[in-house]
C-alpha cells in the first residue's frame, strides 16, 4: 500500500505540472492573433462544411476550457473565448472539437465505444466515492473487503474509459491539424500551424495524465485489496 500511495502522489504531481503547463500555453496562444482574423466559430463552421457536415450546431457555452462535442444532440460547444476568439488557440480548439464531429459522422469506432460507456461510467463514478469511503471505514470486516472490491470494479471501468479516451482525443487533434494544414486561408504560415500543434499536444497530455491517475488509483485500491492480508 505504501508503494501505491507513492505512485498516486507522484502521478498527482505530474498532473499538476502538466495542467499548469497547458493553461500557460493556452493563455499564450489565446493572445497570439490569427493572421486570417477568423473566429473560432468561423473555423468550426468551415471545417464541418468542408467535411459535408451540415446537421451539427455550433454554440457558445459559459465557462473557460469548457469546449466539447456532444454526440447526443450533435453540437460543437465552444467557450466564449474560443467561439469569439481570433487567436491560434481558438482556431486549434475549435477544429479539434470539430474533429470529434467528423469522427461521429464517419462512425469512428473508438468514439462509438467511448459514447456507449458514458452511462455506465457515470454510475461507476457516483458509486465509487461512497463505496470506497464505506469500505475504508469497515476495512477490518468482510463487508469492508466486499465494498472495496466493488470500488475496485468501478475504478476499473473508469480506468478503461480514460484509456479509451486517449485514441479519441489524439485522433481528433490529428484530423484537425491535417485539415488546418490543407487550409492555408485559416493558418497562413507554418509557424501558426506549429503553434496550433503545440497547443493541442499539451491539451492531449492532460488526458494522458488523467489516464495515469486512474491507473494509479486502481493500483492503490488493488494493493489494499490484494496486497495485504484479509482477516
């Protein structure tokens, strides 16, 4: 259990560093004007239309870094700074989210698998916090062991979800960057494209550390269950 705790703390530290670096990069590229002057909404609309997608709405949602694609109602949801922004970051994020819409339109298998997992993972996430706490309180009893076993199963599902998310996110960024590469009217120089690539790389790293965090938590619970002696 000591080793599991050390790994958990180590991953948490790495996650903090990556998140801080990503936010720093996002601020930097949010302040870097796009030479074409297009807004994030303009970029999103063009990418969707270039891929023959006309049934996906582009809407503005409150908050910062709240950008996402919703396959249930087929909407590209952009934060105000991306929706109205005329920066490298706005173009990169908008095209990335549209990458998910393209995945949906092309029935990308990893996105379909991830979407199918969402209801089950939501239940597992809600179950985990209560079951894990009760399991710790009752750890000395067989009931506590069984509760921790349930928590381990829930964490296993959440870890699988985090791992499945990785190819979905990397593929969306690759689709976005490939499209931007062929649309010089949006990003007019190789420097702009490299900056967009850097921004999306750091965004992807946040998903990598999230997956590592899930693995660390799974290991921690697993070592509590199987690494010690059961009374």
